[in-house]
């Protein structure tokens, strides 16, 4: 990719040295030698009881150091680290995390951006096309599929029952012309987790493709795109990947890529470029000859992305791999199990299925924000509190004492 950018800039008569973003410094993960959890030493959570990593994960000390090193390079600090990598290395680290091949992953600005690229590539909305989604999909995608319906597609919403989406209900929703099933692997609403392989097997037998929002899965529960057979998946990095806003990833299997029409035309996706309009250019029939790479980047990449977030992720993805996603999940489950057991005893209506393996525990509570907001703030506890719902999402630095503090603070349901 870096070679292609140099070729493009040189062909356009521009100075590579002048325009190239300074190389990002390689950083060594700072996970404890024993990789023990909980790991509070790698974060600056201090006295805050932070149980909201599913909304926005705290930045680790190591990721902070990686950003500092990057900014020192951008400042032309002569003492800045000289080690460098290109963006393909971070992309490859994420690909390994979800068991994808590097050329099946592209950078995107957000989960939603990736989801919409998939829809455009599948020529949706299209008259006569059928889409299946469910009521536990990301709430920000609900209007997206309502718009698909308004603009010509038919959309079937699978209803949640007991906080779950039943596979049989998805089966009944399928039609011969169902083009896509769109879902969240782990629901942001209550932590319900689909059996993604079962959904994909069902869909593929019908000739249907599957898109999964994995923003509440990648980094906190094991994700294997090959084992599941999912066609497309996207996530941002500011949650369980421990990155920041403005950068995420889109996965498209090689087989699924062949079913997409081209809708994105970015120079970062080009594999060849030769201009015919600048001084000393070879003559040509067009202003330029070009080709796009046969990869996810070639199909979806636009232009420059958030290099500071890449610097964070260069550290954070190593940190996650060193800890091990299975270990991260196991640690979180000790905390979520405590919540699932104690919250109902206090009279709270648990929304999260008990069998969910994701680090999310949500409760329905009428007037939750009014009843809990002030007392949580006074106690120094941070978690998601909505109008009629609250949700705790513990991570690698949380301890049983954090859960005890939350339960003692909220008391019995009013």
C-alpha cells in the first residue's frame, strides 16, 4: 500500500517527502509480564469505578505512549523514535484477532460506515430485494433499514423473545429473495449473542449473505470469521479494541467480495496508477490509467485515515493478543456472573440472557436516569444509564470490589 501511494504521488508530480505522514513508531506492549487480570496498572482509572467500557474504553498508558511517540514524529522532534511501520501492519493485527486474512480487511471510519458500504455494494435498497434484521441489532441501524424499506426493499424485523432472537424465527423470516441478514453478533441493548455459525449456515442454504456488527465482540469475546462463515463484519475501535473514535475495520470474505458491485473509488485502494496529463507523462487515451487491488482495501479504501488511532491500535491489539481474548472474557464473566446473580435479588429486571458470554449486563428500570443518575455520580461510578435502562460493561481493570460498590450504591430497586 505504501508503495502504491508513492507511485500515485510521484505520477501526480507531488513530493512524497512533503506529503507523506511521518511513520508511526512501533511500540512494545506493556502488559504485565504474568499477564494477570485484573490489570489496573496499565490504566489510569484511579478512584473512578468505571463500568462503561462497552460505551468507550479507557485509553491505556501504553496506547498513550504510542500516541505521544507519533506526535513527536509529527512535530519533527529529532529525539522521536525512528522505528516505523505502515498501516498494513495494524490491519494485519486486527485480521489475526478475528481469524481473517489481511486482504479481507479494510479500514473504515466507523461500524456504521462499514455497514453502509456493504449495503451499497449489494445494490441495496433495490426493488424486490428482501432484508432480514432483528430488534436487538444496533439501535443506530434501525433507521438505516427503515430507509431501505422506504426506498424499495422489503425489510422483515425479527422480534426479540425473552431477550433473545430465536434461530427458528430467523428461519421463518427468510424468503427466496432474501439478499441479506443484518445483525449484531452481540447486542448493545442487552448483550444477547447470536450463534453466528448457525445463522450463517441457515442463510447460506437460502443463498443469503450475512453482515455482523462485531463492535461488542471483537476484543472481548473470541471471534472467528472463518469458523462462523460470516460474509461481512464491521467494528469501530473505541470500545473493546481500546482505540479511539474515527477508525474501525470492515471484513469481507474473498467469496463475498466477488458478489459486490464497486461503489467506492479511493486512491488508497489502487494497485496501479499512471497519469497522462503532467509534464513528461507518457501519452494515453485518458487522463490516467489505473487499477484497483483485488482485496478489501482495493474495494473499500478511500483516502487517509486516523493515524493517531493506528498508533494506539498498534499497541492495543498487541496488548489484547498478549492477554488472550479468552482470558479477557473469562475475567469479565466472573464480574458479570456476580451482577446477574445479585441484581434480580435487589428487584431489578435483568434484560441480559443468563447464558450470554459477553461483558454486558443490562437491566430495565422505569425512570432509571432519574432514579440512579445522581447517586452513581456522587459515588464516582460511571456506567451507561438511559431513560429506562442501565448497563454495566466491565473490562480488564475491573475487580469484584467495583461490582460490590455498584450494588451497594444502587440498593434495592425503587
